[in-house]
C-alpha cells in the first residue's frame, strides 16, 4: 500500500539481542523531515516481541512535536505472556496523532470473520470509514452481534486461551532449541515463535520449503515479512500440543539428516 501511494517505506530492524525490540537511537536517525507515518506492531507478528513502556516513551520523544502520525497495530494486546501492554496512544500529546488498530480475530478467535476497528480523530474517521465502505464493503450484521457478545460477555475464555498458548509456546521453543541449527528466543506475546536458523547454513525460504515438502511441517520464511527476516523462520503455535510435538518429532530427524 505504501508503494501504491508512491511513498517510500523505510524499514527498521527488530533486534534479536533485544528480544526483537527496535533500537531507539536507530529510529531517531531514520526519522526525517519527510517522515509522515510510523507503523508500530506490539506484540509483534512474526517475532512475538513486545515494546516496553520505555520503548513507547522513547518513540514519542523521537517524534517530538513534529507532524508525524503513528499507526499502532495492537491486535495481540490481550495475548501477552510476560510483561504488560503499553499503547503509544496513552502518551500525553500523542492521542491526536495516533491511529490505533485492533480486532476480534486474535483475542476472540474470530479469524475469518473480518471484523476489526480503529480508534482515531473524528476527522480522520470520516474519511477512513468512506474508504473502508468502498474497499471492503460492510461487516455482516450477525458477526457484529457476535462481536458485541464477545466484548460484553465473560473474558474467561480469553484468559484460558492465553494460558494454553503459553503452554504451547513453551513446548515449541524448548523443542526447537534441541534441533541442530535452530536457536529460538522465548516470545513474550502473540502465538508465534521466530527461531534463528543461520547456523543451518540454509536460506530461510529454502529451509521452509524443505520442511513442508519433505516432512509436511509448515513454516513461513522470515523473508515473507521483509528482507530483515532472512535467517529466521516463523512457526505458529495455534495448534494442539500433540500436533506441535508431532511437528518437532519430524523436524528433528530431518535436520540431523539434511543440515
């Protein structure tokens, strides 16, 4: 979409040694007088990393008084295993310059129902509502009713799902770290793990294709999320522990044979 608008995207690396947080000094160097929008996602897909309160404050300070908007994707904010969620919209002076995006797909497992929302200034909402009506049409009324029930009803299911994802995360990370060439940090949120596979000597896309073709285990190449993703794979833990263990049992022997 950035390229479609003839704008220029300026990526920033998420640092593995910082649990996939960004370097605030590097961000400050990348912001120029031509910067119009900064896009944040925390907790993150694909890394499972999270921005801390210090990070959020630092990003706001780096922006300062400049006329720069922030698009903050916070759809995984209820799926956090360690730490707390911090929204840049809560920082003094940032509310009017933020567009917060969230939805029902993750927290309430309504994936495929295509139901989400944005929080922004009224003048922006007027134009974005017109854009959405003409690009995505309208969300079905019966799924909207379900969304209302999700918001107003008991949140016990959300807490139970988060606890289950944490168990699955722990199993997946422990298993991957036993496999030749894989080194996986513990993600703090979302339901993905993002192992470093540079020690395998394989490119990410080739390794992902090999696992799928040879042993039927699906992973995404880190490069599916940008050039900085080379050297990583993304696995989802949105599956049963039984199936996660089955996948690990397939990947381990394959790695011994092929890496």
